[in-house]
C-alpha cells in the first residue's frame, strides 16, 4: 500500500521556540563525584534554589524562583532544574545543570503587557495599532529574557562557584624550577646555587676561597655526569674572571 504524501504543516511551529526555553551549562570540576555533587547542591541553594529530589551522587532536581519589581513587576517566575554529575577521572567530575521556565508563571506578566497596550490604545486611538505592536514586541522580549537568558546566566553563576579541574591541578602541583644545566636532579640545584652566589667584593681572600670551592663543586658534578665538559669549562672560565 502506497502511503500518500503528507500535506505541508501550516501554522506556527513552536518547537523551535520551546527549544530555547531553557538554559544549561557544563563544567569539569576538580573533585571526585561525591564531593562535586555536594558542592553543586550547596551552590544551587546559595543561589536561592530549593532541592526537591536527589539521588546521590549523580542526579538531583531543584526549583528556583525569580521575583523583583523591575523585571517581573512583583510576579514570581518559577523555574525547574536538573543536575547530572558523572566521573571524568580519579579526581575530576563533569557537572551538567539545566533550567526550564514554568510558562504558567509567565502568564500574568504577558497578560499585563497586552492588557496595558489595549488600555492605552483605547485612551489614544491614534496610536492604538502602534501600542499593540509594541506590547507584542515587549511580550516576546520578556519571554526570551525569562525563558533563555536568565536560566543561562544562573547556571553559569552556579558553575563558577565550583572548583575547576585545571585550577585545582595547577594549585596542587609544585612550581617547576628551571635548572641551570641539563637534567640532573638535586645536583643541578647545587650547581645553580654554586654559580648564582655573587663574589664578595669586600674580601679578596674570602672571594677566592669561595670561587675555588665552587669550581670543586663543578668538578664533582662533571665527574658525576650531571654536567658536560663544555659546561664545566664555560662555568669555570666565568668564575675565574671574578678573581
């Protein structure tokens, strides 16, 4: 049986708009899964969120409300969120946070904008159509701000409070010291100390003895294979110039 071709869809496709009605973020945290999960929940609560359900140490659900005079006119806009934590190494985890707006809580704001435009258009009929168009534009702007921008900004703020894996690894590793010679472990540190100390110009005898000791140290490093003959000759010539 041949299936007849489907007629083209008419009307407005809301799926694309709905796909932008959430905000999400991901961060690699320098903590094991359990600790990363606990710190993520603490950061959500510090941002004003309330944990509704959690299954440690991998997933949780939360809600977060936004209410202020300038943006929402005193109306509470509600959001629901999800948390996912997965292992990314022995001491690293991936934290995913997503937030979705509750469109039902947006109805009072949208209705107020449209109702205000209707009232003003009735009071000033000359600008009626312009005011209605302006109200629709404001409604779309509010919808984008509350459905996409605020969730994205909120998830970014929460994730910034978590210790990133790269920052933890840099803080935990000792500062790398640049050796004065080729790789030679502790012997190189001795050579660097021996050659970096300036000669004491106040006492010629003390300076000569110091240089002689440093030349002996260089010789012992050369015999141990820590430095090459060329490096030994070059450093010895530099020390002899200080006499």
